[in-house]
């Protein structure tokens, strides 16, 4: 369906993410999408909320990322990696081909399907232990007791982080994740805290990587330190920013997947029984959570050359914000999109992106969500809400800070 181009303003857009909409932004998303699947906030700044339009942006390599900025020597910091030319080193998620292609290929050679598959029994052990603790307590905060500790244990074990350092690890992840919001929604103190966390993380992992070079172990960090592709290797800076990406993507988003999923299930009339008697619908439920209440609500692209979208010309350098949370509830793709239904046939949601930037960690996130939902259905089928959920004050990543529950 052709829709006339719509022009609006930054304040109207920012209203989508106001505190009063935090618990449920989706009615306003729906209004926005129906009125303006593509909108122009100002020349060169677009917002896309329709499913077809979002896929078009994410799959079109005319839309990508700005080239890494060049930092003068006086602005460089030893724990902010730059390359030999002084350019800021980015993880592959923020790069265009051919740099993206090279780095993703190298990381993929270490982060293999086999690496993920061999974690399943360990994830089951962790989920079982944390679920049993919650059951024994009778009540508690599901975020603190299960949704936050499980993903950080998993990614920390993958990387070979000592057990004693995992709380530190989780704190860095949370601080950096908060700074993923668009600049105009990001408080200065949050950005400063993220910078501090990133620098501490880099310093810590620079030392740990040096240890793995001297004495490799059976962990992903050792694999990343030693991985090669036709003689090519990750530089130290590339290794460090890749670890930051793995930490935030492997921890914060999976925490939100678990929390958002349990929240949606417990709001339904059947609670965890909607997963089936033995949790057999856990896999479907993961896909439905990713569609219904995606841990990643938006992403940004920039025009690498003059292009167009939704009736608007986009000169080179134009910015587009893709509202994944709105696109995932587009009724043209998902019938009855505002209904959470774990038995729904999995559809083409955009929670992991599309195209060359499709999430490398998707199999691990799916496994963790599937295991947790199944374990809860089996161990605590009578789990129920026991208070008012609290939402994190973030927009790019959507998740709960507290989810009070009782086990019977």
C-alpha cells in the first residue's frame, strides 16, 4: 500500500520513549506506524516503522554506518582502541564491507555453532540451579535471581572469566548497554559512566588476553586470540571491541529476552501452562517473545550514497532510525500482532536484524531462552506475578529492572 510521505518533528518522535509509555509503548508505536511507516523528522533524518520498509533498509547496503572517525593524538586514550592511523576501532556490527566482512569472518571461525551446542548442558545446569533457588525461596525478583545471572555466567564461562570477577563483568555490561540509546535521548552522566565502564573493561581484557596468548585455554577468548583466516588475525584493538560486543549482545539482550518473555507469559491467562505440560512450546515462545516484545527496539543506519525510502530522498550521510519494535507488530506480516501467543507459528520478526548484520549470537540467545522457559515450566509451573514490574530507563534495549514473582 502506498502511503503519502509524512513530516514530523524530533519532539514528537521522542514522545514515543517517554517515561509514561515505558511499560507499554506499543499502542503509540501502532499509531505512529499506521500514520507514518516512513517519516521525516528533518531533512536527512528519517524514521521507519513499517515491516516492509524496515526490511528494505536493513537489507539494502546503500544503508550502513559512518566510517570510523580519526582521533588526533591528544584526544586518544590508551583504553580506547585506535588503529595505526588513529581511527577509532569498531566491532564488526558498526562497520561496512569489506571491513565488516573480514572481521565477522574471523570472529565466526571462533564463535562456531559447535561452540554454542556444547554449552547446552551447562546452560541447563545453571538454569536448574537458579530455578531451584527461586522455588526454595518461594518468592523473589526473577531478574535478580535468574534473568541477569544466567546470561552473565554463560558468556563469562565462554570467555574464561574467573568466577570472582563476574559481578564486575555484569556491571560493565549494564553501563555500556545503557549508552546504546540515540544521542538525543542519552543523559550526559549515562554516557560518562559507559565510557568509564568501557575503559575498565578494555584494561581488564587486555591483561586477560595477554595471559591467553601465553597459555591458551579451552575458551572463546583463547580461540579469538589465536584465530586466523588465510594468515589474517584480529589486532589487539579489534579483539577488545569484539569482546565488548559479545559481552553486551551476549548478556544484556538475553537478560531482556528472558525477563520480557516471563513477563508476557505471566500476563497471559494460562501463565507458564501456555508453554505446554513439559515446556514443549518453549522454542516457539522464544520466537514469539522476540516478535512481541523485542529486547532490541531500534537500530540506526546511515546512507552511504544517495538513496530513497518511502517517498523521501536520502542524500549521502542521511540517518534512518528503524523501529524494530513497531515493525515486529505490523499486521501485514503478523496477524493479531498485539496478542502474545506462544503457539503461534514463528514468523519473520526483525529482533536479530536482517542482511549482513544479522546477529551472530542468535543461536546462543535462542538456546538460553528455550532452556530457561522449559526449566521454569517444568520446575515452577505455578509461577505468578507478585508485584509491579519495573522497566529499565532505556530505549534501544527494552527490558525489566525488576520482576517480582511468587512460586505458588
